[in-house]
């Protein structure tokens, strides 16, 4: 009986080879005691995921060590015991193969490794912190309220719809979030940014200060029946904190403010708010010329549809809590000349400004912004919010000076017919020595608006 040899089709042979390889790999995996499920893993439990995490941590450790070596070579070269940022940058640039960038935010230096896009914080004392946490998705928008734990063991809640910004690490320095993915400490992606205020109820309480005198508060004896119905004690108690806008409320880009007659009478009335919502973004013109009633309305509009946060005009409890937090951090809250834009402020400033004038009890509002290299004492100069690192405290900009800021606190003055709203923080037309950041002033909430009056938004977790 003749046997005929059956020829195998090349395609069939290829398929057999693939099957053979798969079977061989499966046998080897099983023999080594490793299951395919363990190899692929579920999230962070898989071998591949753990290996990737280990590699990331090793890369961070190497980059951090390089910065620490450069710090030791440059600390104290200009100021005793402090880091010289430009010198640090030159040391790294001259002795490393990687492409790096250097920026400064407040008193903190930021070193960016361009290729890996990782940012490292170097404090003015030379402490090096890596913001890249393998256990937390920095820059990723949260799908639900998520707890973040910083290197000191302190916690904050990152709300759904927001991300922890790249370059923000410590809660004590002012932890920053944004509503735009992969935004960074420099607000490069242009998201609305907010700073977490940690309220433990012991060292720092969410409460209104009633100190009489200039140490913290405006003297109440000139006003009566002061109260604040805008408090959110239950939220702060539950989540141990709240968020404050990093910047004074700004005017949305390309906004044109006009009233129904299409003219500029809004300058006197401050009542045109249209359908606009404020922004909390760097280098933005403050939303001034607005009364308290409208400031409250547009603040609540900002995140009206959010399931995770409630946006509000800042209340007196929040303002006083922030003021005490800044005081605990070493900022001067009784005379803020050195970190606010006041009438008596004088500092180097390269950027845009608007020089206004006030005479015969009336503002002459400048309609143009111009470049300047200095803010001079005695001038009424408005600057964009967040435009200088000088006016900075725990990652919050312009909390002292630039704009008086409306709060939700109200009372009566000169009789029951006039209802007044409280302004805080001073402005570019007030003296820093007589207008501490915690002091109050009161003006008619329905009518008053001015070029040196703005507002700030706070967020409470739901």
C-alpha cells in the first residue's frame, strides 16, 4: 500500500509554530510557579506593574541625588544657609547630560528634567523633594474624591473633577489643585487653581476672629449686628479643610462688560455680570468694579454643576482661618508691606500694570495697561493677580493688597436702613501699616463698586 506524503501549507506551518510557542511559554510559566494572571497582574499587584514602579522609583532616586549633590555645591554661596537658585541651575547645567529647566515659585526653586518631564522642588534651605509619587496619579483628574498623603503624613482631599498639580507636594507649603489635567505649579495648562487649607480643629480652627484692634480684625465698634450666613462648618469638620482660590477672581478671557445700552456705565454701577463666571488663573486681570451681591452670585456660579464641590464667595470664617494659617507659617499679618501691593509698597516688578487716579472722591479709571519695571510708593497701581512671586504666601497670591476683597459677612452702619458688606485684605489704594491682611472694612453691599475692589472664591467639599 503506497503512502503519500501530505504537504503542509506554509500558512498552516506558521500557525502551528505560533501554537507551539504559546504552549511552550505556558508550560515554562507554570513550571516556574508563576501564573499568567500574576505576570499581568491586577493594577499595582502585577509583577510587570511592580517592576515598572520600581524602575520609576530608581530613576527618581538618581535624579534627586544629582540635584542634592548640586545643592551642596551651591548652598550658602549668596546667602548664608540658603540656596542660590541661578547658581544651582548653572551647576546642574554644566555637570549633567540631561536637559533641565529652572523656575522659581515664591521661595521654592523648581528643577525640571525635560526628557522625563519630572519636576523637583528645592526649598531656599536646600531641601530636595520629588513631586512624582508612584502611589498617587499626579496630574490625573480624579473620578471621585481621593485622599492624598504628603511626605509629612498630612492628608488632603483631591475632589472629583480636579487633579493634584505637577510640582505641588507638601500641604504645609500650600497644596495646589487644578480643574485641567496635567496642570503644574506654574499654571502652564491654564486651569483654575485652588489651595488646600488644612483645618484640624485644634491647631487651626474654622472660625471667625473677633479680636478688637489692628492685630487681626477691623474694629467692630463702628458697625452693628455683624453676622455671616455663608459658613460651611459641616463640610470643613467632615473633610478637615477647604480650598481657597490661589488667585484673586479674574475676568474670563475675551470678556466684554457692557450694560444694555452698550456703554461703560458698569464702571459706576458694577452691576453687569452677564452669564460670565470668574477664573482663578495666573496673570489675569482681577474682576473689580463689582458689588458684593454680584460677587456672591458669580462665585456660586463657578462650579454650580459639580457633584464634588460647592463654590462660594469667601466667607469671614474662611478668611480668618487662612489669615491665622499664614501667621502660623511666619507671614506678617499685622503689616503686610513686604508681601502685598499697597499704596506704600515699593518693589521691583517687570510686567503690566494699570495706574489709576483718585481725586475729589471719584476714581479716574485707567483704560490702558502698560509695561513697568517697578511699583513705586504713592502710586495707585493695579497689577494682574499672580504676576509677581513677591506677593505670595503658602502658594496663595495677592491675599494682601492689590484688591480689597468682598466676603459674605454683613452688618449695619449709620442706622438700620443701610446694609453693609465686609471687605478684607486692603488694596493698592490703602496703607499696609493701617490695613493688616486680617482687617475689615464695610461698604454698601448693593451699590458700592470700585477699581480697587474685587473678590475671591472658596470651594467646600460636598
